[in-house]
């Protein structure tokens, strides 16, 4: 079980001295779990269609080159949304044919680079499509696949900041706005090289039924375009990603299988072989397989509240610290030897090291009473947590290790990212330019 592997990895991390005084925070990634999630995604869609499906991992969920390489070896491509993410995907060896460029703010240079490399592009808006008109016209050969992102306007979920299919979302062409549908159809008829439709209606807090509504709306639009064109101009539909993650327990729900079967029931024409498919899942592939470990430095009582001061806070769990109601984290307690902590549960705050009062991973959380030297584990942090460092108080980026539990129970660690040295923090903060503002 994943929880058993995690316990073995925590104990081994302590035994291997991965949490010394100089590095009191470390992130662990369960490679077997990542492989299992990738396999489950592939199997879920293979069970409902024989059509080609590109599963493009949303790089923003974990912009770490070894992670992208692992997923590529498991058959996944990359969905990128910036020059940096594209560079990471290329460094990982993801080929252009398995890469998709999305972003609401692509520059001409970004568009030109993607087209020259042979990377599929999803245009976000009419102005971007006009830029592509110029770039495509200048080419002697056909461009790589080009699509248009459509906001199906089916509604949001419980987290407003992540809801991409609301009436006023910044993403894509708003399908239900006056005149928009007709404009989209005409845009395709005027551009034979425009062959894809893209939507993304899912994310954390969005129910599967609403995600399916968005996919259905774009499928129906594809059918309308192809009927108007008198041919199969739209040959691929990019479904986006956004499968929610259960952060409340070890139960994995919803699953890729549930979602694929729901789509097959609600939008059967999507899977009859006439359309190629693209998915862009991110969080759901990685979240459950990451763990942040932090040493407890001090414990205290303030008022009647027990507080454990640790080295993991806003720098590795930014969303949880600033929006705890939307992003609660499970916390597990281990003793100084890396063994599961035992004892009666006591309500405790698990605090981070940053210098503001709200830097808390958990508030009044029932845990065995923590002591200095113990280890706390923030669970389900494999996506959007330790890979997205927030340099509050100039806190360093933690080391990241992948781990594999061998049949004999021993644990093998592989370095994914080294800990950030203080000298690098100084360099990034203009250390070599210290006299720049005082020199005459």
C-alpha cells in the first residue's frame, strides 16, 4: 500500500540523514505511485476508445525535469504554458509531437518557436488567432496542429480562483456570448489548418458531471463545424484535465476510470474513432504521491493551544497557508527515528518558520503530542507544493528525492532536485550587484 511505502520511506529518510540541521525540510516522491497513476490514466481511456489519445501532463503541476522524464517513460507527453515549461519538457526529452502549448498570453516569439519546433498550439482568443494567420501564411509547409480554446461557460466549482469555465473566465473564447458560436464556426471555415478544439472545465472542486458538460458542449461544436465544412476539419478534441483529488483520506476518488466511463456515457460520439483525443491532467497524477517532511524544532503552548514549530510552511505549502479552507492538508506525525508517532491525540497547531502569524500547516489538529526532533509529514503534496517554491523570508528550496521500496523492504532514494544553497539565494538576490544603486 502507498501508506506502507510512505512509512518505510520516512524511516529510511531519517536513517539516511536526509533531514540534517542544514536541511530540515525534504520532499519525497513515490515513483511507484506515479507510475501507477499514469497506468491508470492510460487504461481508463483505452477501455472506452480505440482512437489515439495523447495524455499530456500539465507541467505546471510539477515542473521538475526528472518527473517529466518519468512520466514520458510511462507514455505521457507534456502540456506547457510558458517558455520555461517548454524548456523543461524539452530537457526531459519529451518530443514535439507529444507536446501541447497552452497559455492565455503567448507572445509572437513563443508562437513562432512552437510552430517551428512542430508543437501543437491551442490559440486562446481571436487576436492570437490573427497572429497565427500571419505566421502560418509565412510558412512554406503546413503548420503543426493548431486548435482554438473554447470556454464552454458551464460554471465553476467550490474554488473560484481555479474555476476556468465560468461566464467571465479569462480563458478561451466564451462560447455562449452573443455571436461567439457563429464566429468560431466561421473562424474554422476560413482556416483549413485549424483542426482542433480545446476546452478545460475541470479543476479541484469541480464535480465530474460539470466537467462532462464542458466536454459535451465542445464536442457538439466540433460536430457543427464539421457539418458546416462538409468534411472532418476538426479531427482532435483536447479535453483538458482537472480531475479533482481527495485530500481527506487515502481513498482515491474520483478515478480516471469513473471519469472516462462518464464521458463515454454522456458523449458517446467522442469515442467512436472519428476524433483523436488529448488530455491535460496534472494534480491528479502527482498529488497523492508526494510528502513533505519537516523536523519539529520547538514546541510551546500559547494560551491553551499546543504549537509545534517546524521548518515547513508557506514556502512549500503556499496555497494551504493562504487558503486553508480550500487546501487543507493531512498531517502525519513520526518520532525522531522516523517511526509513526504513538500516544493520545492532542489538538495542536503545526506551524511553519516564516515570520507571520498565519504560517500554519494545520490548526488545532489532533495528533500525538509532538516534541522537538520529531518529524511531521504533510501528505498529498506531490503537485503544486514543494515544486513551487515561495521564497518568503529567503527560505531555501528543499531537496526533492524520488523513492522506490525494494521487495526486501529497503528504500532507494534518487535525487530529483538538490537543496538550494544559501549562496544561490544571495546570487539570485543581486549579490554580485550590491553597489548598483550607490555607485556614481
